C-alpha cells in the first residue's frame, strides 16, 4: 500500500509541473472516479449522494461529495491545500541574446531558493492563450524535454562562492536555451506556436499571451539506503493535494466531504482563485443557498489545512525550538502559532490528535522558535473568509522551496490514512 501510494505521488508530480497541470490531473482522476464537472457559468443541480467538482482559472479546484447524513446535523469535512510552488516564470518580452546565447528573462514566483536552480536540466510548461479563427482560446503545453539550463559560474572565477554569494535574480537566473549567430535570435512566440502545433495539432493565428514556468525534468524518486525518503520537486504542496484526493476518493458515502486545492498560496492567496478570494464561499453558497442553513452548516464543519511543515534538519537543528523538532517519517505535524499564522486552536488540535490516536497514526507538533518569524498557510485565510474551525497540519519536509525537496516515504501513508478517517468521521467537535 505504501509503495503504491508513493509511486502514485511520483506519477502525479511528473504530470503536474505547473498549477494548471496539477488541476488538470486532479480533474482527470475525479472524472475517472465518477465525479461530475460543474461549470460556474451554468445553473447547478446537486443532490444528496452526488459527487461534483469545479475549477477556476484552470489552476484551482474544489471537489465535493454530498453524503447521506444531513448537512445541517453533521456539517462538512474540508481538506485544503495549494497547487502552486515557487518557480521561475517567463517574462512577457523575455528574449535575450548575450554573447551568442539565446536566453529568456524570468521573474521569481514565490519565495524560491535560488541556488538549487543552477545546473539543472530544465523544461517549460504552462498555459498559452492564442487566437484561432477569430476566437481567443487557451491550451496547456509542456515541452517535457530538457530545453534549458542555468549554468553555475566556475569556482575559479568566483572564489567567494562557498562563503556566501548573493544571487541577482535579474542578471544571474535567465536560463540558456540555445546558441545563435551574432545579431540573430529566435522569437519566443514562434516557439510556442510550434509547441502548440506539436501537442494539440493547432496552428494558431497569433500567440496572444502565456503563463509559463521552468521546472526540473528529474522525476521524483524514493531514495536512501533503506528507501526512507521521497525526493522531488513541488512536494510543497502537491503532496498534500495528492493525499487529500486519495482520502476523498476512499471515503464512504455517509458524510459530506470537500477537497480544496487553490492557487497563489506562495504569493499571498489574494486572487479570484486563491484562498483569500471568494472561490470556496461562492461554491459552498451554491450548494447551501439559504443563509441561515449556510451559517449553521459551516459552524458544524471543520477544515484540515494541509501544508508541509519544517522537519528538524540534523545539520541545522538550532533553527528549531528544542521541544518542537518534527522528524521525517514521524507522522503528520500539528502546526501552532499564537499570533494566528496558523489557525489551529486547542479544540481542533485535540480532535486531530484524537483521529491520529484512533487510527494508529503517529503525530507531532511544530512551533517556530520565539526569536524567528513564522510562515503561514491557507488555514487562517480560509478560517477568516468563511468562519470555519481549522487545524493546520502538514508532513515534515527538508529543503522547502528548493527545486528538489525531501519528505519521508512513510509519511504519505500516515497522512492519507488520517485524512481518510477525517472524511469518514461521524462526529466533529
């Protein structure tokens, strides 16, 4: 079971180099499981026992199943995660020709670690918007092949590199794609037109715009002497999206469950399809249109906000509170912050701990050092948007926001098991 889950995650990561592709992959698997796709622009008809999902901006998705138990009595069991990860995104006019090399200017998306992007085999994927026969359309593309690289500067030319080197995102991160003759260069939109033809058989009249990200072509893998770890890109936070999906699909038909996978968490979630936007509330209000019933249902509901946690690194253990150092393969982590950077309270933490105990899942706690700043998640944002009780949790991870992160190979099983139990819980606190 664990090996199958881990391989499923590896395949999911490979199919999901961007939030657009992650949402497409989630939607495909929901289609296969018999979920009905809803269109926000059309009228909805939902019923008890029904299974549905809706997407927004091609990069966010909400799936929900309406159980046989009355919503007003049992509430909703929600699991929230995010589809985006820090990366390098191509600028609108990106073409650079410097010393005979064709490069693309990039903008840093989110809080990326720069150094790991050097010397990696990079590809390019995302959404392209184009004109075809007088109409504007969009398609996803993925070059898949390694078409670019950001070479490091040799140690001989930068003797201070190992003593701390500030990387300039404007001048040092543009990837190299090709060599060109003096005074020549390629048109990036022509390249996108060729890829559109190759992948979709479409000859566009014009490439109008795009949202494209570079990514590492090396697949995720189970690694380590005893295969104790999973190494891969975008574990933060596609790992949680995948675990939430597996748990939702495995849950029974009695309780009503929701999976929320939204974009733009890494840049604050403030968008039409982000957690700090109206997406979730608008979906829930269409399912529960009467105002009093909506409020009563939300107050009987609970959200598990699942986002990776910082595992205690053996080389940097002093970065953790000595009593709160989560270990890889030690199970899910309850994340706590008294300043509401996480939305956990004693009641929601206690319930999650109870679920773990009931299902023989180890559980850990994380509080950041009192002399360090604390990150945040979609948990406090969603709690403040719709008023739902929330617990922030996540799996311990090394190298968060690197191009290649590390998690424990047992932890995905633990997280999926407890989220499955949560979706099937008859009683919430």
